[in-house]
C-alpha cells in the first residue's frame, strides 16, 4: 500500500515536464478500427475494456459550485459478461434543505459495425429510470440500446453540485482494463484542496501548477494512466476496494476577501467541527430530554455495566434502525422519540445521551463501515466516515455498543462495523482507536437422518448461528425472509420441507427443516455407498488462489464452524469400513481442524470442525490455510459402504 498526501505547492517541479507531452481533457476522435478489435491487447480475456476515461472536477469561480464532468468510451467484447456497463447511472444528491445537485447535460450512444458501416444508436433520455436510493440520493438510470459483442459505448455528462467541500473519491483501478484514464481537478487559487493518493500505481503523466483558465488564476492537478490491467480481487478480504489505487480530494481552506478559513485538516479539527453541530454534538448533549424516557428500574440499577446493558436493550426494543448510514443524525433525537425510527446516528447518539444521563461516561465513535472502505490514517478527512457507534468507559473497561441491531450486546456488534479503526470523539480531544473483534462467532450444522431400506434418506437439518453470525443471519432474514429460506435449497440441492427460522434466547438464530432425498446413496447390489456427511460435505478448497497472495486475510471475527451428522442405518446392514479420522493444527494453534467418525449401535456419528482463533491474518498465513482446507476437502470427500448381512 502506498499513501501520498499532496498539499498545495508540494510536488516535484519535474512533474510538469511529463504533462508537456500529454494533452488532457481531449478525447481522441472515434476510430472505426476500434470496432473491429476482437480482444484487448492488455488482457485478451477481458469482457470489456475502457478505451478512454476522463474524470474532470472544476470549481466554478463565479458560483462556487463543483462541476463534475465524466467522459467514457468503452469497448464491449463479451456482452454477456459485461452487464455492469450496459447502463449509465447518474447519482444526484439533495440535502432537503434547498441545496441539490443538477444534471446539466448528458449524451450517450452506442457504435456498432454493420458490414463496413458505423451505425450509431443514441440513448433515449426520456426513457430514463429514476429511483430514490434514500432520503437524499436519487439515481437516474439510462439503458444503452443495441449492445452487441464488439460494440463501443460512449457517454459524457456534467453535474453541477453546491457541495464542493469534498470531491468524490475516484477509483483508478476498475474490474476491466483501461487503455487510458485521467483525473483532473481545477480550482481557483483561493480555494485549496488536499489531494490524497492511496494504492500502488503511479501516474505516467502528472502535473500540479497554477495557470490562467476559465478567465481566472487556477490551480490544476492532472494525472494520467496508460494501459492499466483490471484489478484482481481476492477471497477472504473485507473490502477489496481498500487495495485499489484511488484519488480523493477534500477542501482544505478558502481565502476570500482577505479572510482565511481553514477546514478540517487534523482529527482534532474534525472533533471541533462536530462538537456543536446541530446534527451531531448537539444531539447527544440532550441528556435531559432522554433521561425522562428511561424507567426508574434502569436508572436505579447499581451495577454500571448492567445499567448500560439495560439502556441498550431499552433503545433496541423501542426504536428501529431505518437501514440508512451517516455520521449526522437524519431526523434528530426529538423526531426519533416521536416516530421511533432513525438512521445509525439517530439511534447511537441517543444511546450516548442516555448513557450520559445515567452517569455512564460515553462518547460517539466515527467509523467507516466495511463496505465503505478503510480509514486512511495519514489523511484526516471527515469523508472517511459514514457510521456512528458508541464507546463507554465502565469500571475502567472500555466497551463498544451499537443500537442498530436487535441482537447486539456490549462488544458484540454487527460485522459491518468491524473495520479496524475508529475516531473516538471525547469531549476534549479526538483519538484514533483500534477496533478488534475478539468474540468468537459460532456456526453449527446438525443433521439427524435415517437411511431407508430402499436407499432413500429422510431426516431433519438444523443450521444455528451464535454471536456475530447470529446478527448477520437475523438481518439477512429480516431483509428478505423468502430469499433467506430459499438459499438452503440452492446451496445444497436438497428437497427441504418448510423452513422455520427464528431467534433463540435472544443470542442465537436457528433454522430447522425436514428433508427427503433419493440421490444421496448409491445402491450397488448388496452395498450402499454414501458420504457420511451427506449433503454437508465440502467439495472444493476455498483457499484455491494460484497467484501469490497480495492482501491480508480477513474473517471479521474469530470463528468456530461445526458439522454434526448422525445417521441411523437400516436393519440388516452393517458398516464395511469407516473413513479415517484426522486432526491438524498449526504450531501457534491459530488454525485447527478435526474429523472424527464412529459407529454406535445402529448409528454413525460424524463430526467435522474447524476453529480460527483470530479475525484476520497476514498474507503469509495463506499457505497454512490452503493446506488445512485441502485436508478439510479430502476428509469430507471420504465415502463409506454399508453391506447387507
């Protein structure tokens, strides 16, 4: 990982020399020969390829608005494997307070070759599909017509935004190769930005300089990349986007009318900015407002940790997360009290206020969720964060809380929040803290089956989750119960009966179902041949990466996964030979696996279990995981025979 922070006037003078050879913001003329290309020269198997990509951000010196300009030319080699590029999506933000983004213009078309003629098909602007992603963001979607293998898609659009304090983060590396990609930021000299690079790629052309443009003195930042390969993802990574090369710019300062205004540049600046913010600091200072909500039985609790847990339960029981994320309260504590729903910040700032009203030292913690990406610790930036949790000091021990999940407990939080670091917002200072999940997540699969004389199998299956796994399962179930239940038939290809999913003891999530099958056993003469794990066997090695591992191995939490299968054999049959038991453990005891099988009376009991002691590992552990998962695959592939007496 390579981090570079570029401040104004900090850049080698030699970089300007590269730009003299490079013309930015000038898309090459359309070339019919590109339509004849049958494969990418960068990656011959790529389903699509960027021929030209220009991201141009400009601050209008007259209005102060941010003009966002996007220009793309994309070659399609395999339309069935490049569906992500078949639609153009334009996202527009509205803060519901009078400020909103506006689409200034949009042009999009598709080029095809028919015989030796180039045929253009324009995107019908009136056929757009408009969707409301959340309270603040609307997405306009346009479908490209007449896409074929060999097509070229081309589009250009501009958005005017009043929100110039943070330039959108741009990923340089995408999932398809790129012949040419450029990033340009033009800003009046009185408006200064910090520009942050994260990743391993260095621009081929780059310049940072001042010059007259748009009728005023501007500072321009220009970076270009040639012949980029597609970004290769790896399994067991929290968010592969953390490792892509990307550029982010954030407003640093303005100097207007001899008045210098400096925006966030340190973590402490962020704390000060939020301390009195109406939608942040002012919310959790309303301890008097929320204290009256808490029952006397909670406030009178003598044990501090028990009192904190009861307050958490009160919030979880009486208020509901609306699935929206943000560091600012969406509706505020007063509205939350009235309407009972709010975003993560609404709920957790209220929880902070309630803790404080009950004499528990508590502070909000800004985090970036796993999906949002990791926090760049070298670049203090409010745009890093998109979620709030709560930290509380109780009996000299620091605990974490999150009221968005109905199954959460102290230090038992949803997987989305465990993203390495957070910004603890104390009343007098800000601190970067480490977020490490040490609680083990448990998952167990239990099968009790009976083999019938005709070779069919019937029985019951139970899938049970505990800890963080239970929270994840419950949230997935609540989001779409039918989809959640359907996954069992899709994953195991078994004819399950009705699936009963429910919470057990507020800490476990369990799904049970009956099943029957006529294809789990091969009957050959007097023999029945079967895998003693039935449909639970692992058929492949999940750690199958052939290239050298590049990134850290992430599991979010330590874990234990167990498969228990009890099979009742039919009368008149006996076991010919049992598979072999196996046990393997690393020297540091971080990873272990065991496979045991035994016969008790007329039943066969098989247990396959692995344990992972930590939530993440350095990439150097990959060979150990690969070896153990090979053992798991081999053990679980073993079969056995029943012989008719």
